C-alpha cells in the first residue's frame, strides 16, 4: 500500500510540474508576442534616426526608454501624432520625461 501511495504522490507532483511549466511557457509566448507587436508599432512610428537614438539610450537607461515608448504609443493611439516621430521630437519627449538632469558635485577637502 505504501508503494502505491508513493507512486500516486509522485504522479501528482509530476502533473503539477508539467502544468506549471506549460503555464510558464504560455505566459512567455504571450510576452514575446506583445513585445513583437510593440516593436512593430514603434517601427512604424519612429524615423530611423529616432530608432537609433532610442537603441543607444536603451543601453544606459532602459527604464526611460520604456517610458518614452509608452508615451509615443499612447500619443499614437490618442491620434495626436500627425507624422512619424523624428529625432527632434524624440529629444523633446526625452527632455520632458527625464525630468531634471543629474547633478554631479565634487567636494574637495
């Protein structure tokens, strides 16, 4: 009897693990699809120079790039973009969202 119970517990645990793995794979696939769709929309909304600027900025400040991309997509969905976002427009959005500049103070003693 103990052997049967042990086998049943093993079988249930294996089913739980497989179910959790399948759910994780589904969530991962949905995340990839969302990111691909987002990238496609941004390719349509940004000029090549603006895309290049965002790619360079993503290396140092990925959280700011995410905010800028969200802002651009929101503007497009609201119908407030009349044309593609060029480099100058992107600079304006970046300056608004980045807030104040970082201050570096060096004290000599």
